[in-house]
C-alpha cells in the first residue's frame, strides 16, 4: 500500500480549508484517510502561525513508514525543517507564448526597418 501525505479539501465554496492527512494513494482526495496530521488555512496571512499547523511527531512517523508528501505538503515540511529543501526548476515558466513571440518579432522588425533607411 503506497502512502501519501496530502491535503484534503474542506470548507465551503470560495472558502477553502484543508486538512493535512496520511492516506492510501488510491483513495480520493477528500475521501477516506488513515490519520489527520494537521490543518492548512490558505485564507490567513502568509506570516500567520495559524496558517499551517502540523503534528510534527506524527508526520515524522509517516515519513519513516515511507509515506510520500505531495508537492504542496513537501513545501510545508521544508518550511518546518522536516525535509531537506529541493531545488525546483521550471525553465519554461518565463518563456512567452506563441502569440507574444510573434508580436515581439513584428515589433522588432518594425523598429529595425526605419533604422536601415
């Protein structure tokens, strides 16, 4: 059984509230879980200490059992010092889209033409 430490969404429409849970990876996101490990409230300020609350001992237990954290939970664990910080690389994030590249090429051609005359 592969275990995940992930977020389970609660709260109402446009008012999210998440539980940090240990669950079997085959279960649905908001479905059955084995243990609730903490809470995450994204509506609070980023510097608020109530934004992310975790039971550190139980999280360490589940990591020791081989549970894999999801990307978002891994960031929480890195901030808490429970997991080594990993380097994330998304080289295509800053590359403009196709339409923006075409506009830039047209603009460059337009600016280059008067300079040659």
